């Protein structure tokens, strides 16, 4: 992925998709709704953003006790929840991250487990990401996170495997086709 375009190979479906990194319309075909930021946000968690403030709550879920940091920001005359960080009260490790849209809907739920220690930093060995509004989920298993590792220049370049056609998905926000429909 670069700032404007992404490519992804869905091995189990033998589909190679390319499209805009942002989209205005969701597809009925769930795989076409996958976007890089949906994966990056739960893996590389942003610090509090300007105008975002937090409050602490305690909750129980599935028999576990959590300290929940509720992040919110002012939107017009109201405050809206932007994110919730669920920390396991027994070890203070992040267990769940929920990301909300400006209307109060959960758009991303990420579950963190199998915490491991490396010389650089602790990390979750498994991250399960669900996008309820887009109708898909994925599980990422970390074998070697390579924290602060030097990467080759082509580390994030991907080509379609031989015999797999490239499918163009979605429309970029504000594209001519979308503007004519407005």
C-alpha cells in the first residue's frame, strides 16, 4: 500500500485485489471492503489525538474484568466516543480495542492475545480484527514482529501470482463515477 492505492492477495479465494486506500461506498462483496487502515489502526495504535480526552471505567466481559479507557472528542455540541481500550485487570495488557465512527457505531473490534516479550517491546502474538460494518474479520499471527528492523526497499511491494488476474475494486472518494451519481 502507498498513500493512494493498495494491493492484497486473498490466497484462500485466489483473488488479487487493487483499489483506492479510501472508499466512500461499501461493496456487497465483503472482501472488496478490506482497506489497509483497517489492519494498521489495530496494529499501530495511535496515541490520543488533538481534542481527544479519556475517562476510566471498569467493566466485565466474558467473565474477565477490565479497566476500560474511553476516548472521546467534541463533535458539534456533543461528545462522541472515538475508541475504547480494554485492559485486562490481572496483567494490564491490552485485551480489546474498539474503534467508533462519528455516529456511535463500532467499526473495528480488535482482540489481542498470546502476549510475548521481545528485546524491543512486548507484543500480542495474535490479533483478531473484526469489521462489523464491512462484514469481514481476519486473524493475524505474529511470528517475528521485527520491531525496529531495517526493511528492504521492496518489502511492501506485491505482485499478482502467475495466472491470477488483477481485480480493480471500489471507487476512490470523489471519483467521476460517484460525482455523477450525486
